[in-house]
């Protein structure tokens, strides 16, 4: 069973994503802050991580940076899922090692699940493939 780690501090949104993933036969775990997300990622070694940017205790970019430095987590696909979709945040996300970047308000939970499936199937960034020649 594919495991997704949802690092999201909005409890109702995290539960909504979790239920959508479970309907699709994923195993889903939730972490509500940066340090918990790091700890759970190392413990459960998920197949993919959804990572919010604005998190308590440690922001998502710091979490991403730390995940990419640890050998147990550096290869896990990570989708930044945030409401901060300006070019600076998108650029920072990809520079720090995000596999994909999604703006919450622009995507339904079903679209998030579909993107996760596409990233797992393609073993990489959907956006990045657009720039391949």
C-alpha cells in the first residue's frame, strides 16, 4: 500500500486530504507541524509527502531542506501544497528540492490525489517534464 505523509497545520484540511487518499486506497498519515513532519518522514518512510509552507515551529522550506539532507528521506517525492503561489515561493520550493508545487486554492482534493498518482507513476516532476526537450 502506498503511504502519503500530509504535513499540514489546518486540521480540517489535513483530515479532508487524508480521507480522499484513503478512499483511493492510500495509507495516509498527518503531521501538524514541521518537526513532527520530519520525525514521521524518518519513521514511516512514506512513498510521497505533501508539505505545506506555513507551518508552526518550522516552515515547510526548512522541512524540505532537512528532508533532502537525510539519506533516508532525500529521494522521497515531495509536493509543496500551499496557498502561497507567488514566483518567489515556487522558485524557492524547486531550488530546495520539491518534486512538484501546487497552490491549494487552485486544486480540489481530488486533483491533489491525481497529481500524487502522476508523480508516483512518472517518478518525477510533472512541471519539470514540460521543460525537457
